[in-house]
C-alpha cells in the first residue's frame, strides 16, 4: 500500500511533579548506591507520579501536542495509546484519555507493545490513516510504572520512571516530509524475560499473588540487555534501508531510553555518533512507551530537531517488541 504522507505536526509531554533521586532509595530500605545505578544504567533520577494518574499525564502531553499542532480535540479522528500501566484494565486507557480531552469524534484504542508502544502506535495510526481516510491522529505513550514496580526489588525499581509523551500525526500534501519508513517486529517466545506474571485472567489478583509479589514487573536484566542491543541495531538498519538512508543521513537518533549502555551500543551498530543521539535517561529513567515521545518533544523544544531534520526513532520492549521509524521534519 502507498504511504499516506503523514507528518508529525506537534509533540508534547506530561511529566509528574515529583523527582525521585538515586540517593533516595536508601530512605525506602533499598540496598543500592547512586554510583552503582549511574555506572550500570546512566540513570540519576526519575519522576514518580504521586498524585497524577496515567490519564492526567497523557492528557497533559496530548493537550500540549494539540496546541503546537493547532488541533482542537474535536478534530481528532483517532487516538492510539501505548501503555503497560493503564489506570484500569477495562476499558482502554485510550478511551479514558478521549473522555478527558473531549475528543468525541475519535476512534480510540490501546496498543500493547510495552516500551515500543509509541513506534507501534505510530505504525497503527499511519495504517489507519491510509485505510480509513483519517486526517488527524493523536499517538500517546504513557506510563505510571511506579504502580507496577516492585519497590523492594533493587534489580528493577531503580530503572523505571513515570511520564507521558504525545504526537499529532497529520496527513500532509508535502511529500518530502513526515514518516519515511517504519519497521516493527516481535518475538513472543521471549515473553517471560520481562513480564508481570500475575494479575491477568490466567492468574488474577488474589492473596497468593500479593504474597509472592508476582503482580509486579519481573525481568532478567542481562538477557534483556543483549536482545535490546541486537534488536534495536537491526531495526535501525531496516528502517534506514527502507527509507534509502544511511546512518550518515541522520541528524538525530532518538532511541528508547532504558539504559545509556544500550543506547551507546545501538548507536555504534547504526554508525551514528553519540553527538547525534538524544539522551535523557539520566533525568527520566526508563519510562517505557513514553520514553521516545518525551525525548522527541524535548529534542524539538531545544532545537536539536529543526525544519528539514531527518530523525531515526528506535525502541525495544517487553514481548519482546521492537521497531524503528525514520521521519523528516
Ligand atoms: C538491570 C541491569 C542494570 C543490571 O546490570 P548487570 O550488570 O546485568 O547486573 P546483574 O543483574 O548481573 O547483577 C550484578 C550484581 O549487582 C546486584 N544488583 C542488582 N541491582 C542492584 C542495585 N540496584 N544496586 C546494587 N546492586 C545491584 C545484583 O544483585 C548482582 O549482585 P551479585 O553479583 O552479588 O549477585 C542491566 O542488566 C540492564 O540494564 N539490563 C537491561 C534492563 C532494561 O533496560 N530493561 C528494560 C528494557 S525495555
């Protein structure tokens, strides 16, 4: 099918008010140090939503993106929302966001692609714009991972943060700009390496689940690390090839912000020097589906992305899912 020429017309972010620094883990009884966390991950702090809901964060990001794109809620044809930590399990987080925004005309759905949620969401939105003739879509990545993190497990609780990022996708007549290529993949045979074992329909919440804390995220960090580098590197190559670009054509790479060592290894494989890679994992930690759109919004705001910039977005997450997208602004 022919690409519908969809451009990113505005971005926004919704960040919780509360900062949680590495030094604060001692106060909740976690045996770790700032030095260990920074050396292994590059993370110095993360934001934690104490009072904000996931919907609040998503709505803030969405309103900011709509304002920059000059789009009213009633003009949205579609809302695609990526999350692994919705406020409630039914209905979708996307319809809760729709209600908060007053976007009454939109079709709204969630995509379950964990940290790759924004890239998967953009692919879904672009496809629906092509087939359903939609003009304007809102793609959001939002997480309140603090609610599904085991705050007694030092191997995971130091990694995650809360936040939301959003983008308005609009059909464009300008063929040189917008989404140039996309690539997404998944491998469900590796699902147990990063998952929430309980709380779903197979093993619903009960006293046993709460006792073994299996409603929280569990991860085999070493295995995830290896697969993340391999898959994100591959996705970069595929998205570049599909857009007939090389690493040298990329003005800025926006990788999923999980770990600075994963980012460095991925950039090296893609032949993109670190001065062309956006990094904010030090301030946010891993915000899963929100990480790419938060970074994208900051990169535009700070002038790292300008009119004409060619940008490569790439992500990896639980599933495993991974993907990349080349975009010209
Ligand atoms: C999680 C991660 C930082 C751990 O680093 P690592 O070098 O693999 O460390 P290991 O898990 O092998 O643990 C090494 C030691 O550090 C300890 N450790 C784990 N977390 C710690 C913490 N927060 N503070 C101090 N020590 C810690 C472990 O207990 C282990 O101790 P031991 O050797 O006495 O058993 C790393 O594997 C990683 O970043 N993985 C990818 C995670 C990720 O990004 N996931 C999301 C992808 S979307």
